[in-house]
C-alpha cells in the first residue's frame, strides 16, 4: 500500500543509535598466543536531511528564459533552478505562500510536457542494516509543491526503496500532485509529507521528482525544500 500524504507538518524526532559488533583475532608464536579483540561501531544518525540540494540553492540560479540543471541530481529534460520573483516571468514570487525559510531559488519545469530529476541515497553509510531489518527506522518525505494561478501544472515526489540487489523493497511512497483547486487558484506552494517505516531489506532509497504540464507551453509546476529524514 502506498503511504498517503498530508499537509500537516511533523517534525522527526532527534535520535542517535549505534550497533556494535566484535571481532577476535588470534596470533600464535612458538612461545605465546596473543588474542586481540576489536569493536566496530556503526552509528545511525537521524534528523539530517539526506537529500542533496533539495532547496535549489546549490549552484547558480536561472531567470525564466534560461535552463540551469539541478546540481546534485540526475535529470531528464529542462528541469531548472529558477529565481523567485523574476520580473520577466509570471511565476513564483518570494511573497507568495510557501516555505518561510525559502532561499532565492526553486525548481520548475521550464518549457516541457514533463521533466524529472532523481537521486539515490546509500543507507549503508547512514544507518545499520540491523536497525532497518528490525523495522525500527522510520522515514519522513516532504516537499513544498504547487503552481501558478488556475493552471494545473504540478509536481509529484516519489520515494522508492531498494535492497542490496537494487530490487524494489516494499512499496513506493508519493506526495503530490497539488492542483489549482488545492491552492484555491492562487500562485503558491503547499506543504506535503508522508511517513512510514523503512521496509525490511532496504539498503538504498531513490527520490524521484516529476514536474508535469497540464496545458500551454511553459511547465509551471513548482517544488521547493524537498527533504528526506530518518528517525526512530
């Protein structure tokens, strides 16, 4: 079952867990036998946004007429880091409803019917597999999603879980789309989030962002402050 999205804000708890394993090495000489025991600790750090450049603030930021591909993401098509309040473009303004901590830029679809970006997070470096496989680790996926006036251009952010063989583990979680009626036909970004347990066997996660045009030429589907947290 796909996790459902909501517009209420949940702040992941701050927690730190560690898993310790021991290994024993024996060295034998003709006179003595020496045994050395060492411990290796894998620490799971939580309450850290695992997404690189989820706020479109890394690298340069483009006006509406150009294309600046998102830094830190794989991408397909002209998805662009665009500035708020571009005087030459009827897009998002910094004064429009949206995240209070927004920077200078956000992501939008430029001239395209559909455009996308994605990145994969390796969990082996972030959290012990023992914690995941005991199903004690939760995730929180969130983003501010929206568009302009009465247009239904929008964004879907999805999260896929992968096992050690890069086969999907569990179900896909998605947030969005946000249509004009959801925004009361005003230009704005609306907070969306979903949370659940990380599926057993997960060793990596892929965040996929798709911006879709409803009609016209310019794809004004917009998204900012994409975040993915792990917590217990």
